């Protein structure tokens, strides 16, 4: 991550103070994503264990707890993927969207 900030600073797109700040923010986001993924795994594992115990299969039986457990497992994988791919966008101060070029009723 630091190499990207250094490369941007060398090309002149970022100043050195900005590159350090950029690297620090990306590192914090990565650590936070890892923590959230760990929490998602713990919650998903707890739900699957509760489903298996509630269905009477016991904790020693293989599988994820039947069809409901499979749905929870896929939801957990989708949540982990969404957490990892999340990237906040910068707010744009312009009131006119680039796609909104229609001039009717704009006068």
C-alpha cells in the first residue's frame, strides 16, 4: 500500500504528506475490513450452529444445517465479498450530474 502512495508522490499527483495520509487511510480500511470479515464469520458460524442444533442433527454431524444453513452460508460469503469490495466514493460538490444533460425545465 505504501508503494502506491510513493508512486503517486513521485509522479507529482500527490505531495509527500498526502501520500502518507493516503497510505495510512488505506491501511486502516484494510484492517477494518479484516475485522468486519472476522465478525461476519463468527456471526455466520453461530447461526449455522444454532440451525444445526435446532434441527436435531447435532454439532457432530457433517454439513451446514440443511437448506436454511446453505442459504446462511451463501449469504455469509456474499457479505464477506461485499465487505472486501466496498470502497467509499468521494463526494462530488457539483449539483449537476454528468448524465443529467437534459435542459428542459432547467432555466
